């Protein structure tokens, strides 16, 4: 929504720059020249998506793919008592 509001004064067609750039990423032949005329908020949005995609496998979010039903009721932190001697 911020990208729309900040770019309200002008018209930006993402299909001629971001679409081909994303396809070039998927084909492992990135062409950064396609992102030259893209407004900052669109670039920031793509950067945020890349950060989430890179961090996702190493976070607890990856468990949502395995559908663990007991994960929904599990406490976030498990406190254990020390052995009293």
C-alpha cells in the first residue's frame, strides 16, 4: 500500500520491469538493468521478500510446511526445574 501511495503522482507499470527481472532471477540469469527505473518502495519490497525467503528455512516458520498439529499448542519456551539435591 505504501508503494501505491508514494507512487500516486505517477504511473508505474511493474510488468515491463519487475516481471522480466523476476523471470531473469528464476532462470538464473539476473539482469539488474531492468530494475534501474523502478521506484524505491518496489525495490524495498523485493529486498524484504528476498530476506524472508533466505531466513525462512532457518526459522521456526519452516514448521508450518510440515503441518505439525501439536506445534499449535506447544509453549514457545519450555521452562524446566533444576534437580534439587
